[in-house]
């Protein structure tokens, strides 16, 4: 039947459309409620693709103008406040003089400026950029406004903020129109469904762009209530969706240094710092959060407890992994295989570690080329931990019929950072141990670094583009008790997996006989 005559589509595509639209409803409401439809002055950072960002240890930091940054003042907080000391992150910086981002010292060149912040080597001295002790923020701002360079940059950022807001409003309106027309049976075609999902990606990119421009504007000292409200809303959204990247770190630490006491902002900053290699920053934040007078009776939850406890191990593994990636970048002849996963939340591109996990990579590529992963669900997605897929049964027990020899014991085995791909294995019990050589078709994508990953499982690749799509996957826990009358929506899935590049000849996978007894 042709698309033009397709008047009664299957129920599942309809569910996906509704799910995708209403999952974005809180952000859409924030866009309009924060005055997006009103005209306002704003600011300008150079937009970047968060999905394509490298961790801080390997990313190049572009230069930017040596601009002064004015204090913004207190960020108003609405709910979920912890007893966090105002400006604590900055106050804990110590006495050593070093470059800062939002008052927190960082290594030179560690955070990308993307035209927003001066690079470490170009920052002005404190005497040149900071107000004198007897000068109020208002007086300091008046002084800055006498600087033509500052005013020109402020105007530039204001124009970019306004433009990004207009782009976001249009993107949301276009997607909403497509959704309503689909609901009203005006256009019920496969092309209309694809248009909706394409527009969803445009909205997500527009949200990220608007976040960047809102941050750049407020960092210039331009107090814009709409911009700050949007920043706070987006940090909450990223915290709730495990989106821990450099952009989240910059926004969260900026709000912290402007007296935000929202607990999720501090935790988002700490987790983003760990995920992107800013370990000194993470330590400072966790030192504050661990104080009894800060969180009070609230539990220091499992996620932050584990990250802070193993912080030294995380730093060691991160640095080792960055060194390997640096070597790979410097030897382009060692090109790595790449695979694209088209998911119900967007495209995800991964590169595969064929040099350190040749057996797992070859096996994975063969499964992709056979269409094995097409249509398979992400059957387990745990907040701030992992997303698991590759089970043809959907119950956690499925496999490809072949079992791989473990490769995590290799001396050059890779570590599990945010976005790493791990070959899933059959668990022995609830202790976190696995049967050896039990990896088959199921694989895990980490939402946060996991120290024990490389000790027990083969790390065979990493996400290079589209990590935010993985972070947005619907949370699924088969062991979670269902409430009476609870509506359970379908999990996200891999629509299609495609090999983008592979060497002409692949190493031969090393399989084990499932009939042979495995080490317990």
C-alpha cells in the first residue's frame, strides 16, 4: 500500500510520535514560559555539537578575545535546595593563582572556550578584570560599559542569544505542527513520521545552541532573567537525563559561583567534571557536598558516593585512556572501524577498538552486517549507569549463538569511560561478577565512567557522536515493581545498525564452546 493511501498506521508508530513529543513537553513549556516569545537583548557564543565533543584531556581549546567578565549577581533558586554555601566552589579554590572557570581552577586549556571564555594563557590578571574591594557589582559594570571592546562583544552575544531563541521557537512550532497534523489524520504517512523525528533532532540542537548563547550572555554580566531561568531548567533536564558533558559543567559551575543552592546543579557539575576529566573540580565539589551541614539528613547517593570514593582510580584510567586516544589521533594510518546506530532517539556513531579488542570488534561488525541488531530494544536502561541492548529475546537471556573469548585481560585493554561500549556477559549472581567467556551479542553503553569495567568486561569501542541520544533513552528496569494501573511505554530501540567503515580484512573472532565448563 502506498504512503498516500496509508490512513490507518500501526499503533506502535503512533505511540512513538506521542512519546517523543510529550517527553519534550517540560522543555517546550520552559521555552515559552521563560519569555522566549518576547523580544530581549542577549549574547553570543559560538555554537558547538555536544555529541561530538572530546573529553577535556584531548580537546583543543580555541582562542578567544581577552574579554572582561562582569559579576552577574545571585541566581534565584526555586526548589530542592541544599544548605550549600554561596560561592563555595570559588571559595574552596585555595591560595594558588591559576586560571579559573566560574571561580574553579582548571588546568590550562582544559575547558573549551568556543569563543565564550578566554583561554588560560590569555586571561587577564585579577587586577585587570576583577573589581576593587570597595567597588560594587553595579559600579564595576558601569566601568565595563565604558570599554568599547566589552560593549561590542556584549552586543554580539545579545544578537546571537536572540537569534538562537528565535530558532528554538520556530523548531518547536514546526515539530508541534507536524504532530498535530498527524493526530488529526491530515498527514499519516511514513514520510510524515520521518519528518517528525528529523524535526526532533532540530529541536534538540536548537536547545543546545540556546543553552550556549544563554550561558555566554550571562557570563558577560548581562542579568537576563529569561536566560538564567533557561540555564537552570536545562541543567535540571541534563541532570535527569544523565547528560554530563563540558557544556553542562560550564553552565553548572557558573550558576554555582553565582550562589545557586540547587542540589542537582552541584551534582550535575561534579558528575560532568568526572566524565570530562576535571578531577580537581570534582574533588572540590564533593568535599563540600560530603559535609553534614550541606546535605543534612539527605543520603549521599550511590552514584556520587561511588564516583567520589574511586576518584583517584577514575583519574588514573581517564589519563591512560586519553593517552591512547592521543596516540591514535597522531597515527591516522591506524584508522578505526565505525558503526552508526540509528535509534528511536537519534543517530549514534561509534568507533571500535580493533587493536585492543580484535575478536569482539570483528564479531560485532559481522552481527551488524547481518542485520542482527536491527529492531532490537534497549531492554535495560539504568539512570546514571548504563544502557543495554543486543538481546533478540528481549528478556536479558538472548544471544547470537556464539560466545567470545574474553579480552579484558590484555595489557592494552581499554577503560570504561562515559560513552564506552562493553561486551555484556552472563552474571553469576548479584555480586557484580560474571561467567568468563560469556559475551555474545549484548552490549552496554556507559552513561558514567565505571572503574571495574575493564577488570571484568571487554571494552571494545566508544560513542563519538550522538551520546545525548543515548542519555535520552527511556529508562527501563525489568526488576522494578509496577504500580497498579501504571502505563508502561515501550522501550527505545535500534532501528538500524550500519557499518560506516571497516578494514577489508577482519581478524578472526575467537569463540569458545558453550558446552565446555566455564571458570566460575
